[in-house]
C-alpha cells in the first residue's frame, strides 16, 4: 500500500495538469487513470486554446434555427429522441442561461480563467519540452449570413472591455489569411490572441512525462473503487491500494459514476462530438483553426491531417455512435476548403461534460472532507486544463488563489 499527499482521478488534460501543478508544489501525487493518458475526451478536441473566447455557447436563437435542429436538418446539432426526456431540464436551464444578460455575466465570471489560459499552457509547455506543438496564429470564424455577423455586438463590446484584439473581415480579407478557402461566406472574424495545437494528445502526454520527472506516479485503476479509509481516502489500482487525505475528481463525463453514489448530484450533461481526419487536396493548406459558424463545425491542421469536428449531439454518454452530422455538413465543407481523401479509418466520438451555465466546477466537494472537484469544463477542457491546475494547486496547498474561486463552486447548484 502506498500513501501520497494527493490522488488525482482522471488522466485527461485537466487531471494531468492538476497532478503536475501539485507535484510542482512539492507534493507526492498519484495520478489514476483506467485507460491511456489523454486518450479520451482530451484527444478529440479542436486543439484550440481559447484565450480569446468571450461568450459561451448559447441555445439556438429563433424558431427557424430551432426547427432545423428539431427536424434533424442541422449539421450543428443532433439528438437521440429517447434521450430528450432526460436532458430536457438541462436544456431548459441552458436556454435560460443563453439570455444576453446571462451570457455577459457568465463571460465576466469565466474571464479570470480564460485570460490566463494561453500563458499557463506556455509555462507548462516550456517545462515539458512541448512548445513544438504550439501555434500562435489565432483562429478565424466564418459567417455565411450577414444577419448572424451583425448580431455580434455583445461579443465585440466584451472583447473591447477585456482588451482583446479582434478583426472583422470580409471574405476577401479572410482569404488573404487562408488562401485555400473559397469565398462562400459573407464575413469573418479573426481572433489573433487564440493559440492552437498540432497534437493535443502528445501535449497531454508531455505534461504527464513532466509530472513523472518530478516524482509523480501514474497508476492504472478504476476511480469507482474510491472509498473512505480511516480519516482519508483509498483507491485500488493495478499496482495496489493508494491512500491519501486529498483526492481530486477530474473524471470529465464519468464523474457522476463516482459522485452520485456519494450523494453528490450535480446538473451536468454531456455534449457528444465527433471528428475525422482528411488529407487536403494538393496545394491546399491551413495555418490556423477555422470555424464555419453556420454548420457548427471546425477544420484545423493536425499532425494526423486536417481534423474536421462536428457540432454537438445530445445522447446518452455511452450510446452507440451516430455520426450523421458528417453527411449533413460534408458538401458545404468541401465547398469551403479542398478536402481530400480520409486520412484515418475511424470516426472519433467523445463526450464533453457541461453545466448549463457554462462554468466549470472547481473546488471542494460538498460534504466530503478532502475531496475536490474539477469537472464540467464543457468545450474548454484543453483550454482551461493548466489554469484549473494552478487554481486547485493553490487552493489545496493553502496559497492565495489567483482569482476568486466562488463562481466555480459546486454550492451554486444548492449542492
């Protein structure tokens, strides 16, 4: 049996970042993961470090957009009919959180995390020898409808409030930045302060290697074996049991499997998403991630090829894959960028853990001494992994947190 200062449950980018920050503070740390490090939700993201993100996702505006989703004609969203009754309360809460005043409030509450996202990644990259995966070329969002572009007033106002650089472009200006794009859109917005990665999995594994270099231990085990042991906690692993007084739950969409039997029931849903890799046609290239807002999808250059990610799918976390969104969006994407043959033979599926208010839960677990939560990062697990690690590292070690952690407390749900 081993005893450590802290156990971190979950080997995605959030869990690895937390473990690394704790190890940097001189703590003995065990990182427990049942699969491979970084191989779950952290692998399949768009690779964007969204330091320039202003507004969270919002409920579809207007009856036309909602009807397209309801009739399964939209590429930006899909759903399983049998899952709707279960997710309906979350969707109603999400709709309420999508009012302009609520979106602005969420933006300001999340800003301390996003403002430090790129810098915190860069610190860990330098320490981990992983700067080769970083691109500081920003990202671009394309708008096929002038009315959608004209509705960005709140986003631009908040960007000015935060001092974020932003460039509104016409189609010709966007194509100067990305010459391989076809001008099938009306307007574009370039966010130069965003960064992106060529290989998110390799980055997470580099952070894990740095954690190991600092003396951290990684063990294979099932987080659901966690139980009270004396005044602390114990988890069983393939290498034996590990005891600690402090445990961090960073299990992403699997967190409820552990927490709900403990009586900790938080209103978290999952947004499923898919990606595929493609080759570009000869001579075609991308320098940065590009979002087609109308279709809810993104194309971005990765080491594996051009990664195409879909919008969200509301379905049970473990339901069989239904990648129908690719059928709806591929004609439009081939018209936008010269996509070639598939560069892989598998469609990736992952689940993003999300709260309706688009804020993560970072802090103590209600009613459980020594148990900490870092869950519900929605679309921003990659973006917020290192900054979450810093915040929790400061809280667990008794340092003064760099920002007020109360907006991210589980108690906001009455837990």
